[in-house]
């Protein structure tokens, strides 16, 4: 059985909704175990035990969240040169454009020599005021469907040995 590790961080719920939708999509593949872990709970042993990855983060100050960065800081060197060629995908819940957060994950994944299996999915909430930024998010059903599809495709590829 293959394992898909989904690591996320959220403050206002949007990224968690996206990560859960991806996990639901991946769970349709019986030959893949899906592990959904908050970034504070995930570590190098989880990374090394997985066959594929989905990283989900809010955009915070045009960057990945501090807790996801902490996860990468704690896991990066312990897993370096042991993940080559494994697949990954990225989900970003952004208030603006999310491109820099996606780029940061891409650079880390490049160092780990992971293989992107889809372009980053960036869901923009357009939250620009302090009140909007701090408010609990509600991700639209069509965006959650896109997250679900990415999870399902990643799991199917793992199960078929495509990745």
C-alpha cells in the first residue's frame, strides 16, 4: 500500500477545508493510505514513510505560513537525498495572489528532488482588510472540487505506479 502525506497549516480554516477536500479525493483510492497532518504534528519520519505529498498553506505576508516553514525546517535535512522523484502537489489559500508561497514550496521541493504532478492550486479569498484576513474562511464548492480532484489524481497515480 502506498501512502500520501498531506501536511497543512491553517489559521482561519480555509487551508484546512482545501486539505480535507484533497484528502477526501485521495481516499477514493483504496490502495493508498492518506495521512492528513497539521504541520506542527508532522516531521521527518512522516516524510520518509510517505510515497507522495501534498503541501497546503495559507499565504501569510506573501509567504508560506510560519508553521509550514517550521515543518520544512525540521524535516528538510533528515529527508534530503532520500525522496528523489517522489510526487507532490501544492495548495495555497491566498488573500492576494499566493504565487510567492507556491514558489517557496516549489524551491523546497526542488531541493528534495520531488516531482510536481500538477501546477500549484491557488485559491484567492481576496481578503485585504484586517477584519477580512482574520475572519474564518469559507472556500467555494467549485474550488473544493478542484482540491478533491488533485488529491484523487495524486492518489491514483501513486496506486498505478505512474509516479
